[in-house]
C-alpha cells in the first residue's frame, strides 16, 4: 500500500510540473487532474487581424505579420490589394512602431498590445487614424 502512495505522489508531481496540466482539489481525498491549455507566445510575433477607421476601403483592414530573427523584428502588411513591407520596426515591451510607404507617403504606426489585442494610431499627411487588432488563432 505504501508503494501505491509513493507512485501516486510521483505521478502527481509530474502533472503539477508539466505544461498543460493543473490540479483541482475536489474534496479531502479526491484529486482531479484538469487539462489546461498553456500557450507560450512571444509577445508580438505572429499574425494579427487589424481594422483602421475612416480610411479608404482598400486600407481599412488586413493582416499584420510580425516575425523575429535573432533580435530583429520585421513587419509585413497584407491587404486585399497586396503586401507592403515596413521600415524602422521597433519593439519595446508591449509597444510596436514601424513606418510603411502608402502611395508615396510615409505613414508612421504606433501600436500598444494588451494581451491578444492591440490599439494604436497611424500618422499620415491626411491626419491621424485609429487602429485596432486581434491576434489570429
């Protein structure tokens, strides 16, 4: 009987320290192992759906692709009309900034991440426009 408790203890410790599982105590002698999805994502890397308010339809939505090689980030905008490269990409904690050339004008973009979503602004010769976005699943 003692070896059963010892083996149960080892199994219990394995579940506690392995990714993807948690322990839920349901009573004095009842222990239930509950599956938990733990997703460890690098903050900005990945693809994000975005919307921009009060701009021409072809620029109002798209996908923001953020990647990182070594310590350098890159961003590509994918819109219905095609893909656009970005310049001067900078990431500082939850803030992402970059520039993009749209029809011959440089547009500066500043985004602030809050979990799996972001808010931000784009600064253009025509004014400032609000952006919102969500991480693609």
